[in-house]
C-alpha cells in the first residue's frame, strides 16, 4: 500500500472504549481481588474491583464490579461509582467539621486540618478523599481494614457532613451568627 492510500483512509476505530471521551473525572482503583471457584475441570478465576471516581471539586462515588477479566471488572465498578456520586462540602480545602462513622466492623474518623497538613489517611480512605478534592484532613480507621467496608464508611461520613451555610439556612440565621462572629 502506498503512502497516498494510507493518508486517504480514515483512522481506524479501536472499539467503543476509544470512542468515549474522558469525562474529566478522577478514577482510583482501591482494590482488585481474584476469586477462585473450584469446578470439575479445575479452578475458574474471576475478578472483583473497587473503584473510586470523583471530580476533585466536591463530588465522589464508590463502585464495585465483578467480571471474568480485570479491565471489565474495573469498567463496571467505574460506571457504578459514577452513578453513585454524592456532593461533599469542602471549606478551604478541608471538611467543615469532624465526624465518626461506623459501617459494618469498620469505623472511620475524619477531622479537619489546617492548610499544609495534607491528607493523613490510609489506603481506601485516601483514595476517596483525593477523588473528592479534599487537600487537608486527618483520618483514622478503627476496626477492620476491609476495603469494601472502609470505602463505604468514608463515603457515608462524607455524606453526613453539613456546611455552615446549610446549618444557617435551617436555623433561619446568617452564617456569621452561627460562627459567633458579630460584625
């Protein structure tokens, strides 16, 4: 084939994944586990994936997917995470107040931190907070470190956070009155 013919043809499509545009969201794979099912001829392997998806500006979701191949499990998990996104109130790069949440046997403590602290968190909690766009926070996991329960506990804790504006609106006051700042 001559050079001229190669230039005349349209570029080849590499399947449906290549056609999808990057949606501008952050994908983080928290955990991939290989599951073996023993059958008559030997073992059948399948894979389970936990993926965190966020926009880095206050929206985050967690999803899990299972499939016979790792990329397919990650794709399913990513789709489920995108559907399950929640909004997180972020004030000056941290959360508005501290909270403790229990999910199953996992307990997660989240505490706001000053500028320059960074994300002091382990594994699954770090992935969720980075995808959400939190920059300064202190965390602690107590109990099990099972990534399924820890990610769900972190998401539940972030969902329970209330911004100062929401509290003021509920009470029919100004945010400055709630903070005790008189001007």
